[in-house]
C-alpha cells in the first residue's frame, strides 16, 4: 500500500501514468512563475504549484495535471490556471484519449485577486470544452488539502470524480462557513464533522463522487483506467437530457435533506442502518454498504457520468 | 524575500541529464532545481528565501555542500520558505542524487 | 502543653475538623459521602488557614470539581493555604492565589499555566517554595511537606470510601498514603458511587470524604502524537538513535520522554529496527505512559512489558486486551503509579532519551524560557544517572566503562541519558546556546539557581540531525565542548567549532555522523514509519485503540 495522500504532486504523476511516459509542459526549468507573488514579496514556485503535460495511461495518450497542495494550499493563480487551461485546450487540439486531473486546491488564489478568479473560470470553461469535444475528463481528489472553492466546482465539471475517504470536496471551506454563520452552524474544528460533510465517503453516498478507493496509488490508477474505459464507450459531453436528469437528482436530494442538520441523518435516510459506523469502515466494506444505499442510483441518462 | 548567490569554481564532478526538481515550497520547506549547464566547470547556486538575514548560514551550508559533491557545470536554483539548514542540506543532496541515480522514487524528481 | 495531649495535637485537631464538618453538613453527610451541592461547606469546615493542601493537578487527571470549589471559599475564613500540586494545569489552580485563598506553592510542572504563574509570582500574591520533580515532591510529602488535606480524583467510590482509580491511578496512592497516615484528611471526587468496586486502588480507611462530582473529572491526552506530523529529519534522527545507541548498547530497558522525535523511534521499531535484526534485543521493558505510537512495536513483538505513570485517553480497551504487556488489575483495567514508575525510570531503566529546548556548551539541558515558569515534571528523575544503583546490565556497564576508561577510579556503571534535538527549532531559534535562558529566568523569578532539566554531568549522548556526540568518551571540558559544537550544525555554537579538533573527535568515534553509522540518508523517509497517521495506529491495534476526538477526522 503506497499512500497517494503522502505524495507530492510531482510524485503522483509517475504513480498514475505509465512508467516514464509523462512529458511535462512548461517544466520548472522554464521558470514560468507567478509575477503577482513576486510583487507581493512572497515565495514563488518554479511551476506555480501545478504539473501539466501528456503521458500514456494504459497505453492511451492522456493529458493530465497535478496540483501541489503544499504550495499556497494548491490555490490557483494566473499562471497556474493558464497552465491548466492551456493543457486542456491542447488536449482538444491533439484529440487526447482522456484528461486526468489530480486536484488538490483551496480554490482561487486570493493573493492574485481577479487574475485568480478569471483563471479558475477559464479552467471550468476549458474542461467543458474538452467534454464537448468527446474527450472524457476524470478528476481525482485524494490529497490532504482537499478540493475546495472554484476548484471544487471545477471538479464536478468532470465526467467522473474519484476520491478516497481522506479526500474532501466542497465549495466553501469549513472555516469560511464558521466565520460567516457561526460555530453552532458549523464547528470547523470538529474534524470528524468536516470529513462527514466534505469527505469522500459522504460525497460517494450523496452521488457527487462516482468512485471511492482506499488511499493507495495503485487503487487510484486502476480506478482512473476503469473510469476512462467506461466513459469512452458513451457520450461524455453535456446533453440537455443529462443536465435535466442532474437537475432532477439535485432537486430530489435537496428535498430528501429537508430538516437534516447532520450528514449521518442523511445517510440514515438513505437507508444506512448504522450511520455512526460508516467513518470507521475500510474501503471495501464501505463500498459494499454504499452499493445498496447511495443516492443517484437511478439509471442516469448518458452524459452525467453517474454510475 | 532575500536573494543570495554563490559560485564555486573548479568543480570535479560534472552532471548530465535533464533538469530535476525536488521539494515543494511549503512552510518550512524548499524546492531545489538542478540543471547541467556549461559554466566553465563552476557550480552556481541562487537562493530566493523568505527568511531574511541568514546569509552567513546559507553560505556555510553551501560551502559544505560543495565540499561534499564538488559539482562542475551545475546550476542550482532554490525557492525557500523558511527551511532549516537540515532540510536545506537534505534537499540539496536529494537533488544531486536525483540526477546521479534517477531511479530514486522518493525524491520527487521531474516525472 | 503537658500530659497526653502533647503528642496527639495533630490527631486531636483532625477530630475537631471532622466534628466541624459533621455539624456543618448535618444530613448532607451520609457516612463518608457528601452532597456535591455542599462541597464548599465541607471545605470551610475541614480547612484551616495556613494548611498544606495537596490538590490533584496530575499530569493527566484533574480533581477539577474540588479545584473549582476551592476558589469559592471565603478568604476571610480560609486563607494563606500552602498548595501542593504535581501539575498546575487549570486556571483555577492559580485563581486561588489571585483571590487570597492560597499564598504559597510547591509544585513540579506548570505547562499551560507557566506564563500566568510567572506573572503572579512577580505580584507577590504567590510565593513559590520550590520547583520539584514528581518523585521529589512525593518524597517530601513523607518528610517535610506532608499534606493536611488532600483533594484527589477517582473513577468510583463505594460507601465505605474505598476508591477505584482505574487506569488513571497516577499520583493518588502516594498522596493519599502520606496524608492519611499523618493525621491528614483525604477528600475524593468521583465519577460514580457504587455498591461494589471493580477493584480497590485506595482503601477506604485512608479516605475521609467522598463526593460525586456533577461531571466526570477532567483528563488530558498528553501522550498522543499524530504520526502524520513526523518529519523526514525526525525519521533520520530516529534511525541514528536505534542504530547508534539502542543497538550499540543493547538497550533493553528504557524510558522515552514524550515528543515527535521519540514517537518516530517507537514507529521505527517494527520496521527499521526489525530489519536490523534487533527484535528481542532492544526495547523490551518500558517505563512509559501508554503511547499510541508504541502500538505497532507491541504488535510486532518488540515490547514485553510497560509500566505506566498514568493512562492515556483512548488506550483503555487496547490495554485491556494486552494484559501480558501492561500492568492490569484482576478487573481487566490498567493500574498506573507515577511514583513507582518514576522510581523505575530512575533505577530500573538503562536509558532515558528525550528532547529539550536548549543545550549549552557543558551539555546542560533546559526547557526554561523567559516569562514562563514551567518546571520539570519527571524528566530529571529519568534523565539522571542513578548513583544509588548497584545491579549491573550490559548497557550500564558499557556506559560506565566508556566514562571511566583510562581514569584512576573504581569501576561503576552509568545510565545512558540521551538528549535528542534538531539543531534549529521553529523560527530558526538555535537549540545550542552559549548561555541558557534559564540564567535569566532565575534572575527574573528570584530563583536560587537556574532551573536546569538535565545536568551536563548526567548527559551521556547528544543526538542531532548532524550526528551523535558521545560525551562518555570525552576526557576534558574542552573535548566535551567541541563534541557538542561538532553536532550543533550551523548554529552559532556549531559554527564556532575548532574544525581540527572536531575531525579528531570524529576519528576517535566520539562524534559519529550518519555515514559513520552506516545509515543511508535516502532511506530516511516517512515510508519507514510503521504507521503514518492516526488511522494507521487504529488499524495496527485491530480497532481497539479509540483516539480522542481532536486526533480524528472520523
């Protein structure tokens, strides 16, 4: 068992792609760093916190990126965002087999203000364009910093989201919710609550994440291969039908959650008999349980990537 | 931020291969980019560090680094976010080893 | 005073206090059991101005209900109390001084209250008698600091006053015995009063009063370290400790000071130490709190026995399931004992290893910082040569021989006392200094001598990321100083080394670098840890370990 969570972004790439196959665009030696951080007298990184490029996955040409959570929380600045968007557009130009995004980010890099905001929106637009070009997009969320803010939204623009239970996926961060709404609404220091609300198991039960694996690079790689193999057989772009089905699912989910103030209540409503025991289950046991109960099990119209 | 530059002439150990990067610019950490560059046998090191006023310490670390490896025609570029000398020396050695024996998986060299 | 009364003053006085309490409480006192609502009345009745009062402020458990009750006393009626606490941990421990209820303090450790203690001491509201080690303080309870009243905490009591402490026995037996047998009064707060106890930890004869507190007594999990926070440098240092010291001296019996450095050693036993073929040869018998980080080593068969000073929240079920390793009562729960464990750490262990904040050129080691009077806890007991020891062991003899080789002295053994520290701490503060902050603190706080945790005389090895300095082999102050400078890295102390001397010391094996120990620094990664996060520890325990909330994300 080799932990995905413990690896840096630069170590995750060779762990996910076929050995020695990855070619990096704008590598560190190109020194394309953030002009904004330099102006703020803040440390920069030679790759602005993201590795982008192209490699082989199971023999197919797959474009990919890995965000470095330890640098500024993986937050997206102008250069970081441009590297992501550029890689995505090149994937379309070169008719990639798929795109694999290893996400770990707090969202927009506030230091870079509007440049950061624009960057994230360009990434979202580019992801949807990749899908429209018939190329599946798979997002992997398994790092210690989670995937929040604009990148949380971006992750859900992918066809398939793969998570470990250690991973977290959300829009607003826990501290933000607590600051805005008070500690009774959300105690951001209650780590168990944070993971119940944003962690992989919850996301999987709610249908925001399509695949859950143990924190193991081999498991993540296998899941990515499986996901891509599945997706290439169908329609990966957005369709009206798919969007309407998604809207239905969301409406139902909102309704089913009415009055609940705690994730375990939602799981109970899904039919899980021992909600308190869910967090301690190992991946296999959890998946067996979830198979029977998770939301979004209704046959999904093609295009949403729901399984 | 402070920028420091060091140059060591007459190295005896040339490097070959693609540029490598080790480390991340997290709190208490640093990244080290190492490249084989013709420099008349010298080793040049440039440090951008968030910890200001430790020039003498960096100098001592680099002297010992050079005494260990005596690299020739090597450029080392560092972005530092407050790492202790122990971590700096560790990353420098990891950077050199990533070029010498590329099959060291834990150093996180360029994929 | 003449006649029989002359020799029974304390006993008569004790009876008078008990009578006062019976009068004041009336029906609220049922045998030994006191209504919680009347606790302040009880204390007003049994306490007299100037009394020595021992309050459990232990390292882990706190008699918090009784501690708070003390702060509600009327200083007109009860004042000038002389407080005796192992640990000043809660605000109310100092509130009694602010309110004029207490005036004098003898203690051992003050952790979270260290800053406020320093301020109060300066105001004159609080006079510090002395700072002690735990064992030293317990010892004085039997000589010249015997408590008149002891306020203790236990899990359960029966109506006869027998107490069950469960795993958190800690200081209670020592405190209760000294108090009970010198005409003192022991008052216990308990979580529950029951008909039959799982086992008797303190006999009812020793206990004067029992009160059921409205909420369970407070316990702090101080000995849990999340493996996710262990760094590569700490892994490297742990490798050096295992290969350069544990293996070298065959350390079978030991104590670890708490910290991430020692947690890294614990987590490297089933991996690195096992690879070196050391299972069954080192780390077999421990004086140690039940560190969760030790679980993998126990499961791997390294650890044969552990005696503990106190318990650790979350470890109860694991301990219950491993009675061959821990000290466990017939009821299945652990019994700890700080006094005995401290004595064990002093006399029955061959090595102490722990971290510190500052080391000077003689090897004196201090955790004192300005503006904080933190005290010592138990480290000096473990981290000192046991000059009263007589039984030999391989490690003890080897260390003694290294220290005395070539000198004209009678042969003796010596305990290994290892100080393990990174050369720089947070914010690039050097761990090696010419002059300890302890000197300045002593001046500031009016102490007789600077508060030193471990004296240089007792330190046998200093281990940093740069290597190990073996002070046993040094033969002069100068060699010793250079040996220390030689492992002080790039700190000003390290940079001030005599390079030639340091090289010579290295040639003689007095300084050993990782390479000299045959350690490949590239192996020093977190991959070597037997568990890399809290879940890993839980898994290693087969689900028996139940970490407290603050350490979990589930």
